[in-house]
C-alpha cells in the first residue's frame, strides 16, 4: 500500500515537473476585491477610475464591443446620475453613482456626464450623402469605439498578436478578476524582441507591452494613489463590472430567495407536525 502511494506521489511530482518545464503559468493570488463575497458589491469609485484607465490606456489597443456609452449611465452603472436632496439647503443636487440612500434616478438620455463621455470620443461613421467615411463626436447610443477597423489591422499593429475584446474578459479567463490583476501587475521587466515576460500568462511570454506606468493616468481625487497596483485594481474592477453589470441585483435576489426557502421549510415542518400529530409511526 505504502509503495503504491509512494509510486503515485513520484508520478505526480514528475508530472508537475514536466508541466513546469513546459512554461505553465503561475497561479494568480487571491486579490481582495469588494465584489468577492456572496454579499459583496462593486466599489463604484473604483469602477469609475477603472473606466478612466481603460479609456486612456487600454482602449488604444482593445475594444469593448458589447458596451455602448449609454450602459455607463444605466441604473446601478458607474456613471448613473441621481438627484439627491441636500439636507441643509433642501436643493436637489446631481450625484454620479448610486448615493448611500435616496436619490431620484435620472434617465441616461438626460445624463450630461455620459453624454460628455460619448461626445469626447471620435467615431467614424458613413456620410449619409456621399457614402464616404466621416468622423463625428460619439453619441450615447454608440458602442465603445474599437481602436482598429478589423483583426488584420489590430494584428499588424501588435507584432502579429491580437488584443482581445475586453467586454467579458473576466468571465472568459480562468481565474477571472484575480488573473487580470495578476497579469497587469506581474511583468518581470525581462523581454525578448516584442515579447515580455509575465509568469501569469500561459506560455510566460506575452505580446502586450506592460501597459501601466506609475502616474500615467491622472486621478481627480488626490487621495487615491497613482500606482501600477492601484490602476490595475481599478481597471480590473471596471472590467468585472462590464462582464457582470447585474451582479448586485442577482445577489440581492439570491438572499431573498434563501430567506423565503428558510421560512417555507419552517412552515412545511410545522404543518407536517400538525398533520401527523395523532399518528404513531
Ligand atoms: C499597445 C497595445 C496594448 C495596450 C495599450 C493594452 N494591451 Fe492588452 N493586449 C495587447 C495584445 C497585443 C494582447 C495579446 C497578447 C498575446 O496574445 O500575447 C493583449 C492581451 C491582453 C489580455 C489577454 C491576456 C490573455 O490571457 O489572453 C488582457 C486581459 C489585456 N490585454 C488587458 C489589458 C488592459 C486591462 C489594458 C489597459 C490597462 C491593456 N490590455 C492595454 C495589447 C495591448
């Protein structure tokens, strides 16, 4: 028996050695995100900053084709607008992101912030008269602008590698948000031609140059550090929201369903006791 176990262990260790030799990726650490637990919610400040990082850095190479600018201003989204009554002046004041309590949701078509975000992007459209491509400011109904017209152009600009669409990337990669965070913070600094060493990427050599540099994205809030770690956590938070925008409602519904099932079980037990009270079994 002991011999069998030793033999199995030896095979396992040898197998692990071979896998490591083949350049298998390192397992990402568990990063503490606010949305991790079964009742956890998004930190909307982080999602807002993460959009800024995506827009200023990642959007130069990656599209997010499933998202339109109006999605940023829908209920529960990072730039949703609410009118909140100021307790001192009794005036209604605009508040971006869900307020702690109260607040009247403003429809996204009336949301000046999201309109400004869309208008800040230049979109290539077709001129209705000439049929020629023309540039115009973005509208809230536009999908996120893709940096390249097609995959061939994207590969041609990236040494043959394709920067994948990031709309649902945290759902599409094993390890989810932890993997994205580990990848963005995991560059070793070594490179070989146009490939950069990153132990978290399968194969360990990635064609994406380290995208984040300390201080590159200016945050409005002076309290938030402008480090690679903070940018990475924020942009990952945004990408997680994009992959799963209805997580919070789903978790709340889950809790209601659980409470209902517990009450139902209690009632069923009591009625079972009542029905069988005079029977011996
Ligand atoms: C200069 C262009 C460029 C920029 C800027 C850039 N990327 Fe990339 N990215 C790439 C390329 C190219 C790949 C494909 C790499 C490969 O297949 O080796 C890639 C791949 C990825 C992947 C997929 C890795 C995998 O597991 O397949 C993720 C996630 C990613 N990038 C996130 C980001 C984020 C987040 C940002 C912004 C902070 C960003 N990228 C900025 C070019 C870029």
